[in-house]
């Protein structure tokens, strides 16, 4: 039963990802830890991650 759920989840993920956008309409702009804007390029793949802290 667990295998069937995993397989159905993977198939649904592939079907849903096929309908997604290939590119973003505008660049992604985020704030870094120094409150400066950082823009990610759209021409090539970019990996970014967040480290969040709660005070």
C-alpha cells in the first residue's frame, strides 16, 4: 500500500510539473542579512537557500 502511494505521488508530481512555467517573467530579488537587495539571474540555473533565525 505504501509503495502505491509513493508511485502515485511521483506520477502526480511529474504531471503537475509538466504544466509549470519554463522561465520566470522577471528576476528574483531578495534581501540578504545586511538588508541589501540581491537579484538572481534568469539566464542560467541558480541555487539559493535561506537560513532563518527567530529572535
